[in-house]
């Protein structure tokens, strides 16, 4: 990115990251998070809008964390269902063989 980093640059990447998280596009979230972190390090914090930018970024972070937790829980539930189905299929197969 050429020139100075503006708060809007960081917020745009953060908003795209949040949209990706809402869509479950976790690879994109990872990439966008790295880009947002890079831009954030270049952001002049003496800017008058820095406090508002940080509040928005924190809100985005909280929502992304919530979405990650839900995805993790959903994955755990799906894994549990898969294990249950596997055990049932295995029991059926062994009953058919015996």
C-alpha cells in the first residue's frame, strides 16, 4: 500500500475480515488478519480518530472471536455425530458378520 496508512484502510480490512468470518471463510480471515495487523502497526496513533478506530477494531475482534467459538463448537458437534455414526455402523457391520 503506497503512502500513509489511514484509519479507514485498517477498518476496511477489518470489515472484510469480519465479513469473511461471518461467511465461514477462515482462510481469508487469517490472511486479512495478518494484513490488518500489518496496517495497524503503520497507523499513526496520534491521529484524532485513533480512539474511535480502536473501538471499532475491538468490536470487530469480539464478533470474530464469537464466530470462531461457534464454528469450533459446531465442528465439535459434527465430530461427535460422526463418531456416533461410525460406532453404529461398526456395530451393525460386526453384527452382520457374526
